[in-house]
């Protein structure tokens, strides 16, 4: 587990996933009111079953964009089905991103690269919850229990179905940002009822000093 539950009595639970490629890093959270968590799990599980994916199978970003990615109509149907269930709960998407091509450190698997990724991830996580009070853009950090779990730990996690959805949404956001507003992924994401996002353009000093 990469993030721990810091606010166990909060009103909202945010399930997060970090996605990074050569030119873009994205952090996305799917956020539910705590009272809706059980209903969200049931609703998403039913949606997955209808799409041919039981809860024991990973049904995340790989199901849309993995190495053996399905044809576009299949991927679109999967994303549409899961987002339709997400809207029915309802939930909210919060995501933020940064372009990484000019990052001072290479984002590879070296020790410096891992530190650079961790720095970027931290910046994006903080930015995801840097929203004004009042609720128009959803809850602030102190109102949320934020969960982000490594892929290998998701299968045994009580919220595995919800974490898979967060991973699917994060990858969809990444693909939509790269493919542009006319892509089918962007069109499907546009159907989400409650969402907010912002671009992070601050220089990553921690990465520069790594």
C-alpha cells in the first residue's frame, strides 16, 4: 500500500491511481461519500459481471489499454459500462496532471528516476485536493480518506473493485489527454456527472535536486 488511511472518520473516501509515461504524469481519484461505499462496491461489481469480469479478475486500465488491448468498440463498451455504474452511485472524479518531457531527472527505474516519480506523484496528490472550500469542486483533503494501493496488493484488498475503477479512470484520463478532446476516451469521460481537474505547471524542485 502506497498511501495509508490518515482520516478514518472522514465523510469521503478517495481511491487514487498514479499513471506515468514518457511525456505525461496523471493522478486521478474516484471519490465517494462514505455512506455510499457499500452501494458503490455492489453497483460496480454488478457492472463488471455484466461486462464479463468477475470481482476476482483485474478489470482496470489494462482491460482498456493493456498489451493485448481489445478493439476500440470493446474497450469503449467497458469504459462506458463502468462509468455508467459510477454515475449511478454517484461518484466524483478528481484528476490532475503535469507534462514531464522537461523534467530534470529521467523518469526511469534508476534510484534517481524513482525519486523523481515519487516527487511528481506527491505534487499531483497535493494538487488533487487543493480546491476551495464550499464543495463546488468536491471535498478538500481534510474531508477525505485517500487510498492508493499497488497493483499486486489490490486482489486481496477489501476495496479491490473500487481501486480497479480508479486505475481504469486514471489510464483513461491519461489517454484522453494525449489523444485530444475528439477521442472516444474523452467522449466517454465527458459523461461523468461530477468531476473537476486542474493542470499542475509548477517546477518540480525536488526532482531537479534529485
